[in-house]
C-alpha cells in the first residue's frame, strides 16, 4: 500500500514537472509560434474569422480572436497591456486608442453606415428614427459605453439621445446581440451597421438621414504592446489586400477599403538623393525590419536617378522606385508623371567647404575663380547640387572662371568631402549637412541666402502597389524629425502635399537658363 502511494506521489510529481517544463517552453518560445492575439469588434466577426483561417493556412501562424464591443475591448486593452492587434468599428475609438498610446500603425478595412434593422417585409412599417418611439414599438440599441454603433447612434441623435435611450426595450454591449434579439422577435427594430444585415437573412435595412450621415471606417491597428510587429502587420495587410481579405469583407456585406497588394514579403524600392543618406538610412532599415519588408535603397545624384527612371521606360519595371526622395525640388518636374505629389520634408543650405581655419582665405564664390585653386564641384547633369551650383555660378557670371579651377566634378557631394580630407582640394561647393559630421576638419561658408537653399521633397509613385506601406514610411520619417535635425537639416515635413506640376523654379534654375 505504501509502495503504491509512493509511486502515485512520484507520478504526480513527474506530471507536474512535465507541465511546468511545457509551460516554460511555451513561455520562452517566439511569439509567432503561439500566434497572434487579435481583439476585434463583434460586428466584424464573420469576415475576420474567415480571413484569420485563410491567413493561418497560408502563413502557418495561428490567429486567436477575441470579440466584443469596441469600447469594451479598448478598456480591456488599457488594463491588460498585451496583445498584437485591435480591430475597431469606428475611427473615434482608434483615435482614443492612439491618444492613450495603445496603438501604432493602422490600416482601414471597411466603411460602415448605421441603419435601422427590421424584420423582412417591415411588418411594423418603420421608416425612420421617429417611428421607433411610436406607441407599441419595441426597439434595441447598443450601449454607447461598450459598442461603437451605440456611440455613433448617440452622436447622431444629439440632444434627443437621453429620451430615445429611455424608450429602448433592449440595450446590450454588442451590435450582434441586438441583431440576434431582433431575429428572434424579442424586439421590432434595432440600430445596427449596414454590414450586419446580409449576415441575418431574416432582416432588412431602413435608412434615416441622421444615421446615413454617420459613416464610419472600421480599421485594424498594431498594438503598442505587440512583440511581433512584422507578423502583426502581415495579418493587417492580409485583411485589407484586394487579393485576400477584401473579397471576404465584400461577401459578408461590407464595403471594403482596398489596401496594398498582397505579398508575404513586399518588395519596396526607394530612390534617394545622396544628401539624405545619413539621416534616412538607419530609419529606413529599422522601418523595413518592423514591417517585414524587402526594402531596396538606391542613393545617388538625382540627375543619375532621374536618368535611370527614364531608361527603365516606365513604372511597370520592377526596379522602378515606389518612393523618390530628391535632393531638391528642381529634380521633381522630370518625373512628375510618376510622382504627381510631394511633401517638402527638409531643407539644407549650400555653401563652400574649406579646411579648418580657411588657409586660402576664401570668402565668396568669386574667390573660387582665383588662379591656382583646386576646386571641387558636383556634376551638373548627374546631381542636384551640381545643377544648382552651375546655375548659381552662371547667374553671377562666374561659371567659366570657377569651372576652370575644377579639379573634380563628381556625382555626389560626399565624394568631395572625402577628397578634401585627403588634401586633394582647396575648397568644394557642398551641402551644409555634408560638413556637419566633419566639423572638426572644415569650415562652412554659406552661399547668398536667396540661392543657397535646397529643399528635399518626398514623393510616392502614383501607381505603386504598396501605397499604404509607403505612406507609413512617410509617417515614420515624420515621427523621427529629430534624426534629420541632428544631421543638420531644417525640418519642414509637417506641411501639406504639393502637386509636382505646380512646383515653380526660380528663373535662374529654369532648364532653359541652365543651357545658356
């Protein structure tokens, strides 16, 4: 008997140890092995469940879904501090989540409109909100403290909400619960999202102008607590992709918002002027890692970049850039057809770099034409700063004198800095940001203020298959403006989009002026 008890005791200990080991192993395993934790508004259950199943089959990553009213889920997220993704039924709730620093990237999924749901055939002759308060009509609405549809209904009714809510026969925390009550005959009408009607064959929709005016976009957002952002963003992209999640939303009765084309690993190409490299290279690398992208960056003089785009023959070429970040606006018009809008992100001054202490006593552009000096310039056809330098010199009648001293004409200004460090040049015309990392070795003499400013525009290709990803890249750069300022740029990137066709170059920078 004692031996049996001892064996039983040892068996229990072994089982406990095994369970502990399994729990520890699971806890220590990568998050992607245990899947994604997604908190989803109840009204989006049908398409999201279908997409989650398809995503798991394609990627092999489980998606664990928790449904509830949007506001209820938001409160849970704030308390729990865990999870990967949050799918909200309305924009206001996502703004609240962002304000509380609970979410980061967001992707729109579908547009929804509040409607009055009634039984098929509308037996109670309900034609608008006013009919819901008629004698003998029992209606349901969602709790505005728990569900987005309730919050939107309260907003639509304004001052009439307290009296309206007091007449409600049923008020529940999710839109699907009140739709179920209507289907079962517990009430005569319910205010729901239009997307829910196709999911209940026994129901039909009645519109009301006050409700129709309250269209909302359901979106998915990555939670700040997420430890696997690349996987989370992959599922978010899957949900919004025209080839994957969009049809599932449409089949369920939603009005989907088309997202980026689906690819397990999206391939993005970024062309950038060389002057931007020190600021954006680490930011772009971190962005690509977080997003799970294959992001190719090509840094060069903007003349070379524009010529390369022209040689490719059009954006159907897979190597054609999705994003173009130029050294100055003067190299946007040549590619305005592919990049019709731009944001002016940064500015930097153009000037003369000289060795520390300025041993040749160079003060102005005119001094660069003195006999015997070895001057470094950038090539006018290959780079923005070369094009601008030649235009400035030409406008001041100094081009021939200065170019006669040009010991080097290169594609980008960083080459000139390297040659100066080697002692091969006495002075060079460069961007101020080129000198910033080399301050102990160089002095910087700005050119005339009216001609010494280069403005760096950021543009997304109009027909890129990854517009939302490119927009998130822009948003990420905007969130790291300090990195640009630390590199010596002046930040201007919170402005509005500018149409490329509307960019006006000063007369001295006009192409015809540069050819004279």
